[in-house]
């Protein structure tokens, strides 16, 4: 009797995981959907056990697309193999989740879909519709510097809200001065004006208003030899 009881227990321990039924859901998000060519992209993959059963031997696949170079990965549960493109997550109790972060380098401009899928487990997933996830990423070309190397140097006088360009002094409102100074010290990419003003003024709306600051900066002919702006998709963009 004792021996038969042990056999039954052993069979239960072997068969129960196979009979386990639960709902596993996967997700995939990017640190940015528009990384710059040559920059880093970090993807966060998640697996969540929505219940009701505990499951084990969970595997999910992710392989970086062509032109994305694997740098490193970190997991809160399990191990990721970049060679196999497989995340071995192990076991998840009902209500538990696991995450994996993969760091990549971008090597080509264009739109790419990153896919997380081919979910496998010991047991049955009752809802296969959430077993895959896709994250679309658009790699952009590096922005043209806002101020070219050949442009005359800018000098700033914050107490006077004055800037000099090629020896010519230009007086600006405090708001426009701060925006221009911020733009000059953050060369290397295009800014939407709303972001530019928000960062330059610490999130405080300029007293002159958005459009007034844009008009003031654009009205200076000396500045506009080196800085142009145009309206696109309802946002002012500065271009070098």
C-alpha cells in the first residue's frame, strides 16, 4: 500500500504540470521608437502568468532583426541566450511576472519590427492570442548640427538677455534668450519648439507665449543666417 501510494504521488507530480491550464501574456516595449543611427536601443520583454495555475519550463523567443547588434541582456528571472534567441524563463506562479531587457546597437536607417513569440510551457495556455508581441522601431539618421562649424561664434550675456553673432549684438526677451541659449548648448539634433521651450524654461510657460517667442527668434536676420525654422505637423521645428 505504501509503495502504491508513492507511485501514485510520483505519477501526480509528473502528470499535473502537463494538465496545468493558465493564461500567459507576453509584452514587448522599446526605450524609444525612434533611435538614432549608431545609438542604443533597449527592449523590455515581459511574461505574466494571469492564472489560475502555476506553470514551469517557460520558453519564449526573441531574435534581433538584421542590422541590430546585440550588446548585452539582463533578466529578473531565467536566462537569455542571444545565440539561440531564446529566453528560458523557468517557472511562474499564478499572478507572477518576469522581465528581460535586451540592449542593441542600431546599424541601419529604416523601419523594423521586433517580435517576441513562440511561447512554450509545460501545460496548456488557455488564451494563445496574447502569446506574441510586436514593437515597431524607426531608426533615424543623425540630425544635422543646428549651428555649423563655419558659422560665427555665439556669445551670450544672460544679465542683459543679449547675444552677439559675428560681432553684432542682438537683444532678446528673457524667454527668447533662454530658448536660444538652450538650443545653442544642445547641438546635434532637431528640437520641436514646444520641447525646446519647456526644457529651456524649466517647464514654465514663457510670458510672451509660444508663438511670440518663435516670431522674435525668427525676425532677427543675423540669427537666421545660421538658424532657420519651419512649421510642420503643427509643431515648429528648428533645422540647421
